[in-house]
């Protein structure tokens, strides 16, 4: 039996033969590891391997908040997780989630931070000093009185971090904290976490698909296999040298450890037939201008990316093109006819839309029903065969009877994409389609998308992933300051340093390497 007051020389965290699951399905299997001296540890693994579930188990939210089962033990400073008072373990092991808004309870920054302190029973007289101190620590002093939902993605993530830091955690768990951030905000957040760790001497556990930007900080990497068990545990260099194993498991290898990559031969269609024309497009939200005087045209069979910093209007533009929302000014012509003249059924047959949040498009109670819904609506034949093929292609076969809302983040994303890829529409809109995906499913998705492009489908991606833009896209449109700041080939964008800085974009790894070796200016 664990001591009520453990000695200070106990390891920070001990996980011993720990398993967790729902009903008969085990999500985590027989995990055993100890955290003690490593400042930064990365937990990686394929989508659906249980990484986020592990985070929720570590800080006591699981199984208490769900109808799950567990075996084995988790000890913090020698004390069993069950022995902590309700809510107290989550103060010692603080978790920052992918979506910062899922953690917020109040409207304004100051009120959100005060709410955290109230729950800790901090006297009102001491609150302001603590709030000012943590805002200074994260570089957000000027935003103390701001409305949270008006902040950028990077700023919201900093406030989520501040909320956790107010609880003085000894272990900070970050669950894909940069997944929704633009490239520069992502780097800034990592630099902030590094500064916080050095100042507070806490331990940091990072759950992440893409290890590249975190790699210089890492002392240890722990990988989970697809079955929820530990696949590998060791130093970053040793782990990522096992390239064949990582490839088979669909795990991202740091770019600098990969062989030089040959760019995919981009499909630049000979067809100059116009599919979309946008003229004078403007969109306002209240008094805020989101888009202003946007003009461009796209041709059939192009692969185009919309890029820009958080809040630049990329997703808004995508929704306007798909007629999910209406502009206040301007015109959109789709396939030779004003967009608003298309009947709803005809428009949806000619176009497909994959949302940034997959849950926004789920309408049935099971994965296979979700895949078959559109087929049945369009009176397709061989529905069962088509569904089986998609289940296999997107690694969803074992989840075919599961409720879509019960899937992992990566599995939800795969389902949302699969539901749009059965047919060959004229145009496909994707809002961050590779978010939360492991290397294997990302590669599979891109093969399918490029195959559709070869068949003549126009592909439009909203993305923060400059590697994807560099490798696949024939054209990139950059939004900045509510306007279209660039419209051209990615290779030309990489030479526009001032624009990249203004739009908070980074060069892809290939161009950074060329620059480092003096190959480009």
C-alpha cells in the first residue's frame, strides 16, 4: 500500500502494467514506464494508438469521467492516483489540449485565469498579482482584458497554458498543442514552453505526431503501437533510426533524418478551363473585416493551397466557395454559373467539403453508416463493396460499427475524408485534412487526393503544413491582412521573405536546408 506522505526521492511518475479501455476494447495495454529526470519526453505513435487517452489517464480524468475500466497502477511521487482527492492530481499533472477552447469557461482572459485561482481557493487579494505574473511569463500582458474568442490561435494556446501554470504543475502534458497553429506561432509556442520549463524546472510530456520542431529539446521518446502497447522507449536518435519499424507503424520520422526527398511530380493540368472565379469578395463578422476585395480564378484539375496565419480568413474563404456561408460583397462563379444559381442537390454532387472539425459533418450513429449515407442518397450501386473498400483504405475496418464521435481525433479525420472520397466530384474542399494524422494515413490520403486530381478534380487545401504545399501544390494563395497577398507557384513564394514573415509562414525543410548550405539567398 502506498504511503500517504511519500518520500521526496520517489520517481515523479510511475506507470506499472497499466491498461485502460471501454467494455471489451483495450485502448492502452500493459504500459510500464517511469518519468524522473528527463525535462522533455515525447509520446508518439500512430493515430488511434492511445496517446491522448494516456494523457487523460495520467491526470486522473480517466477512468473517473467515463465508463471505462483500468488495470495496473499510476503513481505520482509514490502515491497511487486513486489516493489523491478529487481534482488534486490534475493540478500536479496539468494537461493542455489540442483545442484550447475546450478548456475555457469564461469570456475574458482575466476572468478565465481568476476562475482557475478561485477553484484553488486563492484569496481575491492575491489574484491580480498571480494573474499579472503568469501573463508576463507567457508574453500576454497586453491581452489581460481581451475577449478570448477574439484572440488568435497562438494566443488562445498561450492562455490555455497560463491556466495550467497557475496550478503550479510538476508535470506538464501537452497534447498536440501546436496542431492548430500557423508555422511561426508553432515555433513561438515551443520556445515559450522551453522557457517555462527552464524557469520552473517542471517536467514536460509532449504528445505529438510531428517531432521535428520539438526534437532539439527531447531527451526521450516513448512510442505507442497501434494496439496501445509500448512499441519503443529510448533516446530520440536511437528511436528514429529504426526507420523500417516506424514506416510500418505509420510514425513520422524527423525530416532531417529522412533521405533527401524528391518532390512529387506535380500535376499541372493542361486544361485552362475555369472552374471557379472570384471577384471583389468581402466578408465581415460584426465590425471586423475578415476578407476584403479578394479576386482570383482556378482552373479544372488544379491543386491549390490557401495559406496564412491563424485568423487570416482561410477557412472563411473555403466556406464561401462551398456556399456554406454568404459573402456581403462580391461574386463567385462556379463552373460557368453564379454559385447561388446552383440547386443544392446539384451543387453537392459536384463538390465535397471536409471540415476542420470532423465532428461537424457526422450525421449517423456508426462509421459504416456514415460512409454509406451519401452513396444511398445518390442512389449508388454496390454500396456495401464501396464501404468495405473505404474502411480498408482508411484503416477503419475494426471500427466500422463504432459511433463516429467515439473515435480518436485522427480516426475522426480519416472518416471525414473517406466520406468525401467515394466519388469523383468536380471540386473538393479540405480544411486542414492532415491535422492529427500519422505518417501512414497522411501518405495514403495524399495518394488518393492526387489520383482524384489526375482524373480532373480540382483540389483546394487550407493548410499550415508548408511541407505539403511544397511537395504537392501547383499553386498557393496567401491571405494576409484580410486580402490576397500572393497568388502563384510555391517556389516563387519561398523567395518572398518579407511576405513569409508578414503571413507568419516558414520555408519548408528543403528550402531551409538549401539556405543553410548557401544554395539560395
